[in-house]
């Protein structure tokens, strides 16, 4: 692609695409391509001007990479096109920018060009919308802010003060556009955060199951889904039986059993079982709209503080009407009485609160933190307890196989091949380590087992060549499944290095191999724990299936307040319930299938991005797997959001209360009250959109 460099500085570079114009779709393609190719702080592409703006701490260090990426780019590149989300939000932003601009220009033209009589007539016609809205509220038995707006506008027009009435209506229109824009943008951002991100599916072919790109699947194809998998496409079950958690789409609180003939939806989660699905809707058809509807019908957007502010704004309306009546009765001055109507708390409260939450969600996204709603940020800010899973969370997200100890004359590579064949269906950090080791050794593991049974937090059971094959924890293999080890091999079992995590593989109830996996602590874990303590988390707990000695050593190294060893998934959720009963808000951080009950139970469930798909789907917040410092950033953003909400609340109540007193006292006119009130509303809204963290302001 051809381009010209328009401006270059130490921290940014601005380029112009050498085309007469680019479409919104082309701008999205270029922007997401550059974001994928470059490790920079920010990339934006304007479809209006064709300008590309790239920002980084030291642009010189990545300048050549930027230029190379642009040279290699093509708008027709299939790989670049695949990077663009189903709905980028660019069209939405343009629509509301133009709508707001038109409203402002329309108001300016009325003031400049329309004579007084025409302006008065126009104001009367325009006021009908607000008057009818207020009447509808009263007829519905509700006394809301719309009643105040209607009375204030109506009284101003009756007094011949059409300038004040026009200003009030203009600012109400602008506020409504901003509020609607905020809501739509929030839904759009959350829909993107909730997108399935399922790239590959198991396609059923005559030769067996083949891992395929989801975009290559067509209607009528057969796909296989296993326990804990997200169903990637809408379809009909043709064989097998599954228990599906489809609360995200239908609101049902309990899993639904799906048998042959039953319809399943993309985005729902298989809690148990395995089935073959005939695809009815391919990738990208209707999925985004389904997610948007789900968000619209849920309470995820509003935090508890937002809801309280909204209720407060409406609950103050009767007092404003009472104040208006009392002021008139005591002073017999219409202007002073109208001062109560010209100033309400609703506009600023209902604008600044959502904008603050939206700003926090967007800012979290800049730090690779995906948040599904404002109430979860509020929960993080208010939490006093945080519970960590160990494996893949406090430890590195990419453990590796160190050695394989075989028993009963088994072949090492053959045992690894069988283990990888079983584990590849259940993506967890341990399972990933086994699959990657098999790939490293060039061990191919075509499907050779029957239906797989996954026992949460224990292991996997299946059948290979008529013999039962199981892999999992010591407890699962030896105590639950009653597997045995020969006397001559028992000494070798006892000599296993306790510094590794162990997965036991048994065939036909006889131990065949122990896979030793190194799972070192993350280097930043100790510092992150200390920082969370400093930020107000006073109880940090670790829950692990490991033995007590290992758990105690790790807890001591990390300065963890409390730990529980050899726990099951129900134990984690039970601990969180007890914390709730003690009146504490709880954060749960995990990455595995066994963490999902606790992630659901917590006030804010946080999943690691490369953990199990079901954990990411159920979690309220997802952080990248790179480092745990994002938890500290999340806590700081959450605290800053709550501080801003409280500051906005105090300012709005205090400033508007002062305007009412000044108006009632006759110190300022109703028009001045309206102007100052609406100016403060816009100012608080703009302030709410500024970055929350100091580091993001530069």
C-alpha cells in the first residue's frame, strides 16, 4: 500500500493513505491489521481523512516495523479481513457524531437566522415532544424528571421566555443523544468482549474428527462438541446427549438437556456430555445481534452506584415540584419559583455516571482487560477478599512436561501419545503442556478412543481398544478408580520428584505412566500479592488441589493470608459463600474448568485468557495470560472509577443545590440557572471521559 508520512515526533507518527477515499470497512481492516502486527500503545485510522495515527513510547524503535507493515498491507488480504470484528463500532460512532453535530448546527442557525416570532413558533412546536412525554409520565402514575422538564419549558413559553425554553430543549436533546450514544457504545464494547473468539471446531468427517477453522464450516456440516466446550455455531443435535448452560441466551437458570433433534445456540456452554451437531447458521450470522439482545435485557451495564444515582434523580422530582410551589406561595415571584424547575439533578447524574463506567471499561481494554459490565468493576473496588487458583494462575500459564516415568514396561512415547489424545479435548494449562510435548516429539495422535468422560477436578476417562484409559490426579486414579501399581514399580512411584506436578495415566486399571510437569510460580506473583494488599485487599487466599506441604510452601513464598489444599470445585465455591455470609465482597481468579463454580459464585470472577473456554465464558472479567500485573491495574482502574463516581455525585448535588438556592434567593435569573446547570452537566460529562489512571493521560 502506498502512503506518505505527514508528521513524525518522538512519540507518534501520522501517515496519509494514498487513495482518494477509504470506506469504513477499509479503515477497520487497516486499523485492526496494524494493531495485530505492531506492539504499540495506540493505532487509529480515519475513514474521513485517510489518516493513520500511531502512538508509542518511543516511535523510533518501531518505525521500521510500522513502515514494513504498511508496505505489505492490502485491503483484500484475507488474513487482514479476518481480524476485523463482526461490529467494530465505527459506523455507530459516525452516526451519533453526525446527529450531535446536526443538533448543534440547527440550534445555532435558529439563533442567528430566525426572527423572534418564528423562533417562538418553532419553540412551541418543539416543546410538544417534551410536554407529551411529561403528560405520559403523569398518566402512567409516575412523577419523573420528564415532568420537571415539561413544566419548566411550558412555564418559560407562557412567560414569553422562548430563549430559555429553546436553550433547555437544546441541552436536553444533546444530553439524550449523548446518553443514547453512551448506552449503544457500551453495548457494542461489551458485545465485542463477549464474542465467542472460537477459532477452531472439531469437524466430523468420514475419516474421523478434524480440527478445522470455524469460518470454513458451512450449513449442513457436522461438528462435535465435548464437555466444557463453547458451542460455536447454531445447530441441531443429531446424535449424543449433552447438558447445556444456555442462560446467556435464554435466561434459564439451570442446564438444559439436549437430545437428538434439540436445537442449540452459539455461545452456550456444554456442561456435560458429547454430541454431534448439524450446523444451521455459519459463523457471523446473527451471533452479534444475539449478544446485543442479551446485554440489553441484562443488568450488566449498570453498577449499583449508577442505579442508586438514577433512582435518586427520579426520587427528587416530587421535592422539586414541592419546592417550586412553596417558593411561589412565599415570594409570589414566578422567576424564583421557576428556578427549582430549571435545575434538576437528573441530567448530570444520568450522563456522567454511565460515561465514567464506559471510560473505565474502555481504559481497562487498553490494558488487555476485558470487562463485561460496570457492576463488576464496582465489585472489584469494594472487594475485601480475593481467591486465587494456583495452577495456571499463580503459576506460569504455560507449564511444560519435564519427564515421563513409565511403569509395567510401557513405552514412553506411546503413553504420551495416548495422554495427548485424551487431553486435547480439554484445554487447560496442564493439558496444553501434554499436547505441546507430543507435538514437539512429532507424535501424531488420531482419535483412537471412544466417548470421553470428564470428571471435574479429577481427570478424564475413556476407552481405547476395549480397555479403560484414565488420566488425572492421584486421588482419581488410585482412590476413585481403584487402579493398582505392581510391587516392583511401587518404589519408583514413591521416588517421584515432589517438585513437579503429576498426572497419572492408567490403562485397564494398571498404572502405566506418570507425567511430571514443571509449573513454576510466576516471577511477578509475590509483588502482585503485595501490591493488592497495599491497595486494600486485606484477605488473599489460595485454593489448590495440591497437597498441603506444597500449598504451604507457596503460600509462605507469596505472603498469602490463607490457603486451602486438596480442594474440589465445590470447596472453592463453598468458601466464597461463607465469605458472603460474613458480609465480604469476593474476587475469584482462575483459569480451569474446575474454577467455574467459584467464578460464578464470586462477585467478580476473573479468568486468564488462555485458560479453559468455559472459564472465560462464565467469568465477568478476563485478563491476558502474560502477567498478573493486570490485576493491579484492574484494581486501580476500579478504585479510580468509584472515586470519580463519588466525586461527580458530590459535585452535581452541591453545585445544582447552590444554583437552586441562588435562584430562589433572586440572585440569578432562571435563564442563568439553566445555562449554568447545563454547562456543569456537559463539563461533568466531559470530565467523566478523561483517563482514570495518570499513566494513561500522557
